[in-house]
C-alpha cells in the first residue's frame, strides 16, 4: 500500500503547544514567504529554465539565446524581463548589444539543488 495514503490525517486530538511554539519561532515572516513563493514561481516555466541553462554556460545576448532555443527574440526578451524583475539575471550593455548573465551564484545553486532533488527520485 502507498505510504502517503496511510498518513493522511492524525488520529489524535491533542495539541502539542510546546512543538507549535518552537516551530512558530522559526517560520519566516509572511512577507518573506510571499517573496520566496514568487521566486519559485519564476522557476516554473520551461523556457525560463532553458534560458538559465544557457546562461550557466556563458553570458549571452537576446539574439544568441533566441537562436539557441529556436524562438523569437520577442519571446526571449519577455522571459528575460521576468527573470530580471525577479533579480535572477542581470544585463550589461556593450554598444548596441545587451548581454545577459546570472545575477549571482545563488541562482545556480538553487537550480542544482532542484535538479539533484528530482534526479534522485527517478
């Protein structure tokens, strides 16, 4: 039998206040939890994940990313805007060319942790 079905609910009616108090002190503030939720939503799009995979390898401009992923520059620009607003990517200008890269190394770490997690389940 599937273990998840066996632990659907608790059969006791005792509230363990000491545990609740201990845990409550370690849960981040509501605003931080909303921000974290928003960050993970940004990772919820395959195109954005592909863009991040590309940017793990090299700083790239929109036209190169579009060619790599066989998509329009407009579609890539839209996704890059979402990633930039979430502070996942940054950009720099070199003349008329705009190059995108990861905002910091945390992004690769978050990505790798997620990849490791899903890979161990298969």
